[in-house]
C-alpha cells in the first residue's frame, strides 16, 4: 500500500479510487443482496413444499387406515407428480404397492416397487422397496428371481438390512427345497444379532430330523 505525505493526498486518492470502482462495488452489493434474498426465498419454498407433501401423505395414511383403497391410490399417484424428488413421493409408492397387494394386483405392485427401487432418494428406502419386492416374488413363485435380486445387493450398503435379506434368502431356499442353503441363510441372519425370533423357528424347522432322509433297513 502506498504511503502519502499528507491527509489531503490520501483523501484525493481515495476519492479517485471510489470514482473508478463505485459502479462495480455497488453492483457487487446488489448482486449479493439478490443472491441472499433468492436463497431465502428458495429455502422458504422448499419448506412450504415439504409441509404440503407431508400433509398430503398424512391424508394418504388416513385414507389407508379407513380401507378406502380408491382414495388411497389416487393420493399415492398424485403425490409423486405434485411433489417429485421428496421422500414422501417414495413413501407414497410403497403405500400404493401395498394397496395393490391388498386388492390382489400383485403384478401391479411389483411394477411399482421396481420403480421405487430405481427412484429411491436414500439407500434405506431402496432396501425397504427391494425387500417387499422379494417377498412378492416369494409369494408368486419367482424364487430364482428373488435370489438374484438378493445376490445383487452390495453388502457394504445394506447395513441394518442384512438379517432381513438373509431370512428371505432362507425362505426362498426352503421353497426350492434347498434346505442346506436355507439353514446357512437363517444362521447368517441370526449371527447379525438383528434377526427376529421367527428366524430361529424357521431354522429349527429345517434342522429337524423330519427333514432328513429316512434311514434304510435291510
């Protein structure tokens, strides 16, 4: 920074500097104000959007609780359209699939769950949708497809859900009469420490002598 001999020289230099830079400085201040205001408006819009999505989702849950399938499905179909990209849009997909199952439209439910897996905005929602899809595959005899879906899951990204996957894998192996593999799957689920008590019953069932081949006598 230059050193001036007198205060008058300093003031004169400051005046010249201001005259040369005032336009850009004012523009910068105005731009900053516009950006901050725009950010605040966007944040407020997002908060309002989430509040509206939450309200519609609550209406959906209330409708489902009253077994009003027509209203439930309409709300579940509207929510992703009006509030795309929100977690509530994913929740609505899960609820819509549940409604389809209750009406016996299993293929429709599968299509919705497959879409939910692709569009899930979090790993957790993706796992919930995938587990429900595998349960439907088990119910409709698509055992090999269910096993393939489980095999495609990245273990590093399935923490908290591994016991559920292992248990379902065991169920699929039982359906295929592959009992040794079913036992291994159930045991793996139990080792996680997160398995349900039902898993132990399933393991006991496939481990009973009745599942072994009868001894032959001469």
